[in-house]
């Protein structure tokens, strides 16, 4: 599952996935499936693979130029005719908005998702109430923060992710923010999130993993403060606990949708002293334990 050259699904593969409940992984911004979930241990992944009888797959999708509705539209177009599937989903960051569009809100976006029935979703660092970093005034800061996170806390395919970030930076530099529909979908109060959170979802199968990060090492604290202006970024988030990219309460808290807040017994909040940030959530052993608790197969 860490292989960037993993093959695309063939028609026969879809049939096997539909033979029972399947587990779908959906990555977040600037990422791919093989990098976003690379920190999940071999043991955890093997156990999930066993529980789902090998019916485990991932959705690689555009996160800059396409909004979540367009992502889901593309996914539905790949399904063989007359296929019906039951899904559980593990999603990271913006991938959670794709999951919600697929799970509960297709009618709000004019989509027919009858072929895919979602049972449960695990949101990890998902901006269910948006992130202020996607405001045009903060876009460069967001790119800087992602880049610094990759350099200080490398996960997955770093060079590949940096290439995507540089592409976004070039678009921002040319003032073409309208070309970043995928990022705009995470903007608080934006049209996409207003539609998503204005609907009616059944959140009985929703679970959440979220983190608040503060550097405990003095050297790291000084580096973060100097390189990505940690104090300034906290002001961007109005001093709300955050994982450097997404406000921690925004993953699981109220956002105007009846499916939120997610009850405390279905949330895992990573403690401050764990040193976990947005891009390293799946490296946290207790978070992996929650995956095993919440995903019975």
C-alpha cells in the first residue's frame, strides 16, 4: 500500500470489492494514497486487510483543481454498470469532505450515489468546518506550513508532495486562485462548505481523530516560530487548538450540520505531548488502535 506504482482497478477487481463490505482510503490535500497512509504500520494494515477479506482500496484524486463534488463524480463514472458496494472509509484532511459528499450529501450536489452505500467513516484531521489557511490572504502561509511539516516531520513521498505544493504556489503567485477549487472547498463560509454543512446527514457512523500541536522541544519550538511563525499562525486560528493546518475542534465539533458534533466516545484527541501534527496523525499508535477499534470489517 506504500507503492506509488500500484495498479488501477480492473473490472474483475470491482466485482471482488463488491463481494462484501470494503474499506476505502481517501487522501487529503497535496497528497496521494501511498503517501498519506504510509505511516500506518504493517501490522495494522494487515489486520484491516484480513478483516475486510482483502477488499481494501484507495482513491487517488485531484485536490487542487477539482472540488470534492467533482472528485465523487469522477469516482462514480469509474464504477461498472449495475455494481453495488458497501463501504467503510478512512480519510485524511480534505479527503473527509469527499467522503461526506459521497456518504450523505449527494443530492445537495446533484449526484446519484445509489451504487455506493457508506456505513462508517473515520475522519483524521478533516476540516469539517474548514480551515482559515484557505483564505486567499493566508494561502502562502498554508503552503509554507505544509512544506515545513514535510521537512521537519517527513512522511510518505516527500519529494512528490513538495512538487504539488510548488505547483500550487505558482498558481497563487500568478493570482489565479480561481484555479484552486479543491482548496477553496475548505474555506470557512465558502459555497462548498455552506452547502455541505447546511444539509442533513446521519452521523451515526462517524468517528474522528484530531490533534492539537505545540512543540515541546525548545530547539524545535524556536525553529517553528522562526520558520513558519507559529505564534502568527495561532492568531490566524484565533488561538483555537490546531494541528498546524486544521483547527482541532473543526474535525469533530458543531458546524451547523445535525451529524455534528461527533460524540466523545467516537473521538480520539491526540494529546499535546505526543508531538503529532496534521501530516503525522497516522504515525500515532493510539490513533492506529482506534482504527482497529472502529473498523470491524
